[in-house]
C-alpha cells in the first residue's frame, strides 16, 4: 500500500513525466478487472478528465492527486499507479486508463478495493482526503513538536500507539508499513498505551516520524513498494513480510508477529518490550 513516501514520489514523477500532456481517451472500469470500489463514481472519470491537459500532481497523505485544469483524479489506498511509455505494452487488467496525446498511458489498478475518484474544482468530500489535505504533513515544518504533542494530548490515554499513529490518519500518509520501522527504531511496542509513553519515548517518536519519513521519501519510497515506473523504492524496509521469519536487523532476536486490531503487528520482542 502506498504511504506518504510513495505518494510523494509518484506525484513528483507524474509532474516530471506528464505535465503538458493532453488526455485523449479515458477508459474506466475495464470489464476484465474484478474490483470493489470505495467509490462507485469511476464512471464519471472519462467525463471529468477527457480532453484535459495535465498541469501538475500533488501528494496528500496516502493519496496522489493528478491535476488537469479544474479537473482532478484522486488515487488512494489500494490503487497501483503505473506509467506506460509510448509503444510500451499495456497491462490487460486495470480499473482506469488515461491515454495521452504522445501515445503514453497511465493505468490505475486495484486488487480488492481501492479509492479512485474524479472531480471538478476540488469538489470532493471524502473525509480521509479532506483530513489529509488539511492536517500538517510530517514532511513539512508545520508538523512540529508542539503539533505532535497536541495530537497525543487529544487522543485517549488508553489508546495504543499503533492505533493513534497509523489508524486514524491523524498523521497524513503514515500507515502500518512505515510505522513498523519507526517503532522498531524508537524501541516502542505497537500495543503500548499512550499513557505509558515517557517524555524520552515521545521525543524519539516525534524525531523518528520526521526523519524516517523524510529518508524514505528522499530515497523514492520503500523497497517493498513500486514507483510510477514499477521500480522498487531505494529505502530498504527494516520490517517487511520477507523478513518476518528472520532476525531483527538491530539486535538479531527473531521478529514476532501477532494479530492485532483486525490486522497484524510485527515487532522485535527485545528492542520493543511490551
Ligand atoms: Zn531487536
């Protein structure tokens, strides 16, 4: 799943690759792709985006927004975004495809569910998109120590760290994947209650949220995710599925996995004591 380092990278790559390109055709909801959308509004993608010229792209949390005049295509959780050069083979399955005046194409593919919307004049009320747009990004100076302390103070003390930091999108674009590495480096267990965090741990978490997300972004995302061209990012994830049976990259203790809150958590029992 795309998180802030990947959406920021893909938005930059869309700006660099597609700015000035005219959208000639849009094919939405390709019949060979079985998908369940969070949005049922994919049918309006051709109407909204057809004949428009791409003039930018931005990342808002875990969303990438492609801009074309007054129109926008919003691609979020669960969507794989890929560029196909003129003449390159295009995938057989996709949920939406934009074809450009130079023969290039952009496809959006969804595995089980995905957030894919098209709208005019930023007239879009998806609550997660709105929050991601309005909350300070951890990649900016607006996300400072005071803001982080206010987020913690505003959450229930009985809440656990994972739920507060990745479960509510209070920190735009920080999801389970990036958080796993941050918590390992901070030495904080994902199930730890907010009330049990001491000042030094809060300090470490704040510093690492900023520095790890910035590092992941500077390196073009994590190596567990693909960029606009399908290449893995340059940040080597410390905790990922392939490493689950392996040792902790910090101390060598076997990584533990537990089911938690309808998903699972991975952690080092030694670096991140309960
Ligand atoms: Zn460890």
